[in-house]
C-alpha cells in the first residue's frame, strides 16, 4: 500500500517521533541484553523485525506508518454489510 497520508501537524509528528525513539531505544537495549546473555534467537528475532530501524544507514529513511484508532473504527463502521 503506497497511498499514505502525510501530515505536517507538528504536534503529531513530534509525538510520533518521540514514540519511535522510545521503541528504538527499547529494541536496541533488548537486543544488547539478549546478545550479552547468549540468547541469540531472541536477539535475531528483534533484528529481523526491526532491521531497518537498527541499521544506522536506514534509520532516518524508514517510513513510519501509523493509524488513528478512532478514525479507523469510524471508517469500518461506515462500510456497508455484505452477504458473503
């Protein structure tokens, strides 16, 4: 899906940036924790899921897709029922 809606709303972008930074810090901390405890499988699972965020060359280039739960629910509720 390449039909993203981008926003210039500063409060939204700052909040999302802060959330992404928090997730990044947590993932890197957990990755290091797992590696230091020889839990390679768990470390690799994180690396597999968050590869683009953990790679310094891609960190700032990776698109962060998000949705507004209330907006998504309104859209869902507005869809017509089908007789499948």
